[in-house]
């Protein structure tokens, strides 16, 4: 008896149809052909994921190359290891994709924030949630097209050690060395904040507003590293008084954000990514706390308020 063929979607011509099916709640501009290709690949990935693991894996042979890499909750995995990790997760849970909250695409990079529903196969319990990813693409030309070079899904969490199970011994050693290198990062003593807090993977900033957003984010980093009192005073300039700050568990106001920051105690080191499009920014950055490297992702919305540029809404991991 022959296996039933898995049906997947694979076309660059169905973007408009998929946008209707998987709308982006907070859209940003898409300019170049490469950016349009990335948008299509993201939407097509959602469509194929919801057809089951076998469809997603077959789609993976198109979206990824054998050399593609994925960093899952800060653990560096090869494509095969990433697929094995997802397969193990899906043995216990069914995960259904929901809406895109954000899809920021600049040059050959994207940052996405989307809703998911995790359904326990044992109990049927449904847990709503969201995922953030930063992904680097490359146009390999026909017939390969636009494919993933490397991605980062989520930030370092409780499952960090467990995900190391999927790595080889040599890869675990390399992972440890990478984290040690991050922990050894020295923030330069300079007033040039673009040098002090570099972006490891820079992308184009196309507008004057984008430049202002970049400057505000860099100043926020610098005030944070000056200590709570310096940052707390700056927070009234950086954030709107009507701030909505979305965490995994609650939506915080400005005073609640200040309270949480007082207990944080981390140092901010540098950016992996800073994507700015329209009045939105998506950032992925490294921190250090008690000698342990951390990673964080944020999507930030900026608006002019009384002549000043402020963050009105933030989603954070």
C-alpha cells in the first residue's frame, strides 16, 4: 500500500490570498522584491504548518537548505536537529498558528511575532501564546529561490539545557564557548552609541523617522546601563504615559514597567538585530545578568506625542 502524498503549498503568486487568511495585525511596508519574497515564504510556512508535521517537514526542504541553522530558545541547531526538536514537541502537543501580530521585513531579514495555540494531546487543554522569530534569508536563484540561512526563535528560557540534547557533543562545546564569549563582551567606553551598542546584523534604515527611532533605542540602552535611577527618569521621556507593555503574562503600564525594571539587574550588551520599518522597530539583543548571558526580543511602536517621539506599545520576550 503506497503512502498518501502530503500536499503542500509552494507558490510566490498567492501572497494576497494568504494575507487574507493570515492577516498581520500591525502591518509595516514591504518594498523590494526580496522583501516581498520573504513575506510570501512566511505566509506559505503558516499555511503548510497547519497541515501537520509531515507537510511542514516537506515544506522545510524548500524553505531551508541542508546548511540552514536555527537557534531555538538560544540553542544553536542544524536543520535536522531543529526538525527533530519540533517533532518531539509535536508528539506531546498540537500547535496551531494564529494571526501575525507583527511582520517587519527589511532587506534580507525579517522579524515576526505571531499567536499560537498549544493543545495537549493527552488532556486537550489549550494554552494560548505567542512566538517571536528573527530570520535571515538569501536569494539562491532558480530553482531554489528565497530560503532561510539562519533563524532565531524565542529567547533563552527554562528549556535551554533540555534542547542541548539534540546537539552533538562538539556542538554543545561550541554552544558553551559561544555563551562564554557573550559573557566576556565589554561595552566600549564611548559617547558614540552606534559604536557602544553595535548591531551585529545591520539592515537599512530608510527614513528620518527611522533614524530617530534608532537614536531613541540606543539612548534607552545607555540609560539602562547607567543604573535604575538614570533609566527611570529617562523612561518618562522614552515611553508614553499610556504605554501598553505586553509580556507573556500581562499588559503592564509605565509605572509597572518601572517596578519590574528595578528588580532586573541586567546589563545590555549589543544587538543581534534592529529592524526599523514605518513607525515600528523589532530588536533582538544580548544581556548579561549574574554572569549568565541572556537574549531578549521586542517589537516597539513609536508615535509623536506633544512634539516628542515615544514608545506607545511594546511586545517583549
